[in-house]
C-alpha cells in the first residue's frame, strides 16, 4: 500500500531551512501555488543557492509536471518538510 503524502506548495520549508520559491501558475493548494518537479527552492546553506525540486509523484501531475510532496528532494539534498494539511498525493 502506498502512503499518500502532503502536497508541497510555494513557501513550504525544507530540511535545510530553505523555501520553495516557484510553483504552478494556475493551480493552488490551500491558497498557495502547488509545487512540482522542477520548481525552485532557495537554500540558505552557503554554496547551495537556488536549486530545483528533483523528485515528485509518479502518479499525479499539476500543469504537466509531477507533484512535489513532503519527503521529496531538491538538487542540493534538502528534503521538503512542510506541506498541505489536507491535500495529499501518492
């Protein structure tokens, strides 16, 4: 059984203390743009900078891109740790 994970959104936080800074143009989750594979994350760790989200849902897309969820990873190695309290995704 696959456990659904909370959908990530613009402004959600990573394990490095960074923030998701881009999201879907037309799709919102709890009033914030949905985050997807390829959306950007700004990491405060020196040398990391702005990197894309590199993992996402294998089952669900938003505006043609896989959804990002809690537990997905950015190119700098940060893990998304916050997301929607009531919108989940496989």
